[in-house]
């Protein structure tokens, strides 16, 4: 795994990138392999091993047609390259490289992705000849939009994005209002990862032609990649109204799933299948997600099994099954699938040139634990650190996000904690040479294999005693009422915020209880919302933003409260890890961490669950919370 570090010294060298991509494939981190190998191919479009390995990574990520294209690209550059020939034979049953270019699967790719795939004769020499011919035509007529567009599409086909961008710069100088060129500019910027620039190009194209379907789809896709899933639906819906095809409908289905509009997504999937039944494999995983979060678990499993039959090497399907098992508290099967969580998300798992810990004895050894995922996950998985310490390692080194590092370092003085932003290894001392490393989220696979293995703890985080004293005094200065922290929004768009959150005014009846004092624990700019709520409802919610931004202060404030009432978010994890009484308002089908049936959260004995009985029914939850609040703080406590 030294290639991971070599990249820091030669970030733009195709050879290094190709080697790093191969390392990622070796540990089944296909998401990172895809990203790295795409960079390698951009730097050197004729790097045959990179092209072949990119095909392997894409095939493992449910993108068989893209994989097929890159295997073919590898053989176009070197027809005698054995690994690509073997991949075509093993994965696609193709003995002849040239024969498959006109297959139905490439036709599907052309329609779904809107990408012009290559022909068998498009080997390296002819690519050069075509490029020369198109460039000469453009040099003669740079003002000709059709010539420019043809050259740009050719550059995109051979992944020469820099050249495509340069041609666009010249062509747009001649035709600044060309919708076709602006759309291509958006596409190039999107492929280069310049999402905001891509969005502005698509929007400019649509300002000249609001009904241009490629620009509408391009805008929807880039909004989706920016995790603006609700916003992505409008332009794609318009594209469908203008041009209802399997391609536009599939894009709509993807966006509806990401926006948690599951019934509409299923209806859209059915319409795609009506138009072209062979597109079913592209829809199986989307249908599985829809059924999962509607509580139709048998249907979800059936569709994910269908997806796995189509793509047996796709790690995201294994992860899905693991998540389904974790929801049902089948921990052995669940953790086995969960270890594939990062293979489609390069940001979640990083590589180090040390052995990955697989449960070996740790006596006298040094183990490095890597941070991953969100802040709440890091707090939750930190509950396994006492189990790790019980194996008597010589040293446990923990990487933690800089926002949670201070609290974790105080709570686990036996552990050496390094703060980081989870993006690099600049925090890692050069002299450090651990015997093993392990991602934090892999620890439960060793220590939480059944319900009885979750400890009945009274809290494992420790807030600053001085700051707890400070906040208790400040709370006491308000009044003599019990102090209850509240939070009503959870997650981001990509983590089902729509399903996990409610509006503050939905809690009006609950918050009108005159016998308690509510204190804001909601992260983000909420002062205006609190002010409007106070003006309309006559209810004051105390807000100390400084205690929300700094999570160590947050821990101290929570430790000073009598109760916390919250939706599913980081507040739950801090409250439970501190051993504080917390009532969680959970959606009908919450994330796997919360289980499906128990009235207590398995990870935190002090956390009680109040669950929706049907999707979106917060009223039922709020009534139960109000009744519990009445019992906890009856009339005489004011």
C-alpha cells in the first residue's frame, strides 16, 4: 500500500495512480479504485493496465456497460493484452473483442448514459487519425457549432477532457449563446468534478432554451451529485414531460429514491419496465431501497437478490443485505455485510501500508484505529474501545474527527487520540509503525455479535466537569423548572433528512408544556426559526449557539440537562454515550442503528425509542412523548 503515499509525491503520474488503483482493488475498495483509475486514464488515455483495472472496478460497482467499454478501450490500445481478454471472456462470455461492440448492452449504455461508445476499429492509430481530421476541420471553421460539437464529443469519448474544455472555450467565444455548446460545457465540468461550474453552464443553457432536454438532465444529474436531491427532481421531471423515454425515466427514478419519495419512484420504475423490460436490472437496487424504507422487507430482499444475480461482484448489494440484517439485529450476518460499506464510497475507507486487523491477539502490539463516517458514528463505535483495550495492546492510537477529538481524548485516557479532518494522513507521526490498523466501524464485527454483547453501560463519554458546573449554574439561573433539550432535524439530504426531520411548529403542543423549560440542541442557524416560533406560539426556547458549535461544550450542556428529546441525529449519540436520559423520535423505518422493534436503543441503555407507526406520522410520536412527559414531570413539579 505504499502507492497510497507515493501519490502524495507524484499526484499526476499515471503510473503511480494506476498502481494505487490496483491496490484499492486488492482490498476491494472499488469506489476509491474507480476514482483513482479515472484520474490515471485522464492523465494517460492509453495506459492499458489502468483501463483494464478501471473496468474491473466499474464491474464490481454495478456498472457492467461502463466496465465493458473500458475493457474494450484497453484492447483497442493493445489487442494482445491478456488480462482484458480474460475479463471479457470471464465476465461477459465474449471470445472476440470486436464482435460485442454492436451488442444490445452497448445500445442500453448509449441510451441510459447518453455516451457514445467506441467501435472495434477505434484503436489507437485511428483515434489519432480521427482526432487530427476533426481538429483540422475545427481550425478551418472554429465558428461552426456542429464542427465544434463533433470534436468535443470525440474528445469526451477518448476521455481527453482538458482538450474538450479548451475547444469549448474557443467555440463559446464565437457562439456564447449556443445551447448545445453550453450543455457540453456543463457535461465536461461535471466530468471534471467541477459541480458548481457545471450547474451554472446547464442553467445558462436553459436560460436560452428552457426545454432543452439534455441540459435539463445534465442539471438534474449535477444537482444529484451535489446531494441536492429534492432540487434535482424538477428539471428531470420536466425532461420526462418533454421526452418520456427509459433514459429520462430512469434518471427520475434515481432522483425520487434519493429524495425519499419511494412510492413515486416505484411507479416510475414500473413505467420504465413497461417501455423496455430489459432495463429491469438497472432498477432492481432502486426498488430494493424503496421497499426497505416502506417496511416491505421481503420485497426489498427479493429485489436485492435480483440485483446480485445480475451483478454478483457489486459490493453495495452485499452492504445492503448487511444493513437489512443489522436492522433486524442479526449481528453476525449484518457485520459481515457492513464491512463492504465503503467500497462504493472512497471517502469512508482509506488505506495504510500496515496489516488490517482481523481479530489477531493484540498483547504487546500497537493498533491504529481510523476515523470514518459521521460524528455520531464515531461516538457510537467508540463504545467498542473498552473491548479493544481489554485485549491488552501495548498502545491504541485513535484518529478522530477534530470536532470530537477533545471529548474522546478525555473519555479514553489510555488511548492516544489524534485529531484530523479524515481526508489525509498529515496527522500521522512519521516514526509511527503500528502492527495493525482497523477502521473504527469494523470494531463491532469483533465485539458486538449478539444482543447480549452490548454492555449495559451508564455512559462512556466524560464531559468537562468545569463546563458541566458552568452550564448547570447557567440553567439554574433561568428558573426552577426541569430543563429539557430538544432537536428536530437530522441528517442531510443524502442521509434521508426529509424522513428524519420535522418542522419546529409541529412540536407546538408538546413545547407548550408550562412546567418545563426547553433548551435548543439543534445544530445550524436556527435563531430566526426560534424567534418566529416564539412570536407565533408565545413559547421561549433558550438558545446558546456557542454550546452547539463546540461539541465539547455540547457534551457539557447535555450532561447538565434533565432530559433530551430529539430526532435521529448526533444529539442521540452524545446523550446516550454520556449516559443521559434521552427520548428519540424515530421515523417508521429508521437507520439500522436504531433497530426496528426495541423500546431501547441497543447501543445506549439510557436512550428510549418512540417510533412512528406509519410513515410520516409524527403526531402519534408526539402524543406518546407528551404522555411520557406528563408522567415524568407531573403538575406538582413546576
